[in-house]
C-alpha cells in the first residue's frame, strides 16, 4: 500500500491521515479479503493481485 501512495502521490491524502494511518472510511480489498483482516496497510501485493479501493459514502436524508 505504501508503494501505491508513492507511485500515485495524489492518492496519499485520500487514503491516509496526517499521521500515516489508513483512513477509517476507506475500505481496501485484496481480492475478496479486507486488508484490515490481513496485514493492514503492510499487506503484500504481488503481481496479478487485484486491489479494490472503496471509499465509504454516508449522508442523505431519511424520508
């Protein structure tokens, strides 16, 4: 994950807090596995692995 932010620096502010922790509203999956249940941001990503980065969305109005 750190390499992703290095390779795409504009993503860093969206993925990580100021102290370098993965933002709580950003869900990252390696294949079908949430990286929080693997090694978190230290999860190894190999050739051919698929990462899904899904921001949580909240808000709206109850009807």
